[in-house]
C-alpha cells in the first residue's frame, strides 16, 4: 500500500554569479556550471557566531578567485 501526501518543495530556479553577474536558469545550458558555497560560521568566527555565509560563482569566477587553492581530481 502506498500513502501519498502533497509536499511543497523549494528548488533553485535562477543563479546569478556574485562576482561577474552572469545568470543561468534551471534547464538552461550553464546552470549546472554554477557553484554555490555556504556554511554556518562557528564560535568566535570572523563572520560572527552562527552567521550564515554564502556565495554563488560561475566556474570561471570560481577558478579566477580560488583556483590556486582548489583541489581538482578526476573521478573515474
């Protein structure tokens, strides 16, 4: 037996790069090449205890901004 309920689900429809302003909508080419980084700041953080820190970047801006520190490996 299956029990079915209706649920409301939020999905990202559009992402805009915070560095260059490039935007992509779900279903468009380039949407999956956008990177979203987010974390909750910890105790005594420079961002403030418990603050939410987020950034959205296109792949070229991610590479240009953080490239020298990124660890990129091929997963076969």
